C-alpha cells in the first residue's frame, strides 16, 4: 500500500541555519549608514522571518519619517558584503542528517518557505551540499511576507498537496501564523529567534527542542510513517 506523501515545509533562518550573527551585523551597519541608532539585539532578531520591507516597517514603529526603502538597500548591501567575507551560516545540530533521512523516504516531500532571498537560499544549499533536496522553495522573491499564507499555498499547489498533509516547521510566530492561515499543521522549534510563548500564541501545534524530534512530531500531527532519526 502506497501512503500519500507528507509535505514538510521548513523555514531557513533560525530553523535550519543560525544566521543571527550576520543578520545583526548587517542590521547594525545599515542603521549606521543611515545615521540612526540601532535597536538592541533582541529587537533586531524579533523581525527575522519577515521580508525586508516589512521588517523595517515593523522596526520603524509608526515613524513616518523612517527611511524604510533606504534601510532595505543598506541592509542588502551590508549583508552581501558580509556574505563575501564570512563563512556560510552554520546549520543547527542534527539538521542535515535529519533532512537527509526525511528526503529519502517515499512518503515525504521536503520544501522551504523563507523570508530569505533566493540567492541566499542558493548559498545555504550549496554550502551544505544540499542542492536538489527540496522539491519546492518559496522565498521573499516569490510571495508576500510571512505571516501571509501565500508561500505555503504556492508550495502546496506546486506539489499537489492538501493542507491536511502539509506541515510547516519554523522558529517564529510568523511561521506558525502563516501555517495556520494556510490550513497547515505547525511545528515550532525551540532553538530559534522567537520565545516559545510567542510560537504557542501564534498557533504552534507542538514545540520540539531537538531537530531529531521533528520526524515523530510530523507523524503525530499527520499520521504518516515517521520513525525517529537516530
């Protein structure tokens, strides 16, 4: 008997890779170039997951004079400079091994839904020898910013998957809210950039504290064959 596949959609920053060093550094540079005081580290990390324009609009906190477009360009320039000088963002413990096991299963399809630009995703995949591991990749270049459900909806449409057999795995409340708005299941991870209570409030069905817990969490939500990864 052939099981219907499960579509597992992973966020990138804060879920697969720890990019906080580069994000905070690029943010600080962008603020400095505009002659503005930078928010504290936690405030900067609170907007990870949003597309850049939405992130800086949030950070503006209603200030109509805040130079959102200039900050977007300054951040992009700073991040590209860092990308050329710094090593790639490191993957979280057990992330690659777990993904490798999941992608080889007949009943599992892997996808990515991320506020990263596509060129950033390409860099992460190439640096970790994961080209071709994700059957669908939705980025900030392809859809409205999280928590809008478009990324998940587009991924489901591309893969021919119903929301009942789709799971979003992410580290922010934006990921959880996006999943719920699309009718999908939501798994929050405890090692990312938003506090656990924010994930729960945004609709997380379950919180995992180790990447190796994800396969069983998917099984519990969708009912597919998902043994633990050793």
